[in-house]
């Protein structure tokens, strides 16, 4: 079990954050915008209620870009590390990239709250095999906003 709070940050250390509680949901996204934006075949995001995130330092070093889907992504302008994103379709929650947690920490979600999303958009050569639920498109607020 993950003991909260947990901390994370960007590669260069300019931006540091604390997460106060477990992720509502974790999504492994296979869409083309995540693929290009983060240069990775699959990108993992965690949702938390807005009040669960505290940026400890470097907020002024975050650059926000809006990608075509309307998602606002924030990254460190010094090292380019992506940290957070916001989707106006789900204003109750924010997303962070749990791969940026210190020491590979687990974001604390329950196993049933972990999904593959936008599997229909994955790169043709991406192969993955695991037992997690797979969704052709996204999951709704019922999954993203469920606390514990
Ligand atoms: Zn940085
Ligand atoms: Zn995506």
C-alpha cells in the first residue's frame, strides 16, 4: 500500500509536487495525441480530485499547451518533462503522469480502476498483453472521478 502524501517532479527538479491521496483512476492511453505529445507508444495518466494536488515549487516554470483534443497539457519549460493535464470534459478532476512520481511510486489506485483507453488508435506495431480492461475509446467520469 502506498502511504500518502507522495511526491514527484520533473527531470531537472524545477517543478515539484505532492499528491495527498490515491488516484481515482489510472489510464494507459494509446491515442495518437498522447503518442506524439509524449513520444511514447503508451502514456499513463492518473486522475485525482483537484484538491488532492499541491505544486510545491516551480509552478511558474510550467508551460501550458492546448492540443487539438482540447486537453491542456503542462510541462516543465526547462527540461520538457510533462507533468499534468486538464480536460474540460472532466472539470471535476485533473490528471497527472504517475511515471513522474519519485522512485517509481504506485499512485495508490485500486486495481479495478486501471484501464487501457483509446486502444483502437494504437500504433500498428505496438504489442501489449495484460489482463487490464481495454476500451476502444475513453472512459467516462464515472471511472475518472470515483474517489477510492
Ligand atoms: Zn524540469
Ligand atoms: Zn491519449
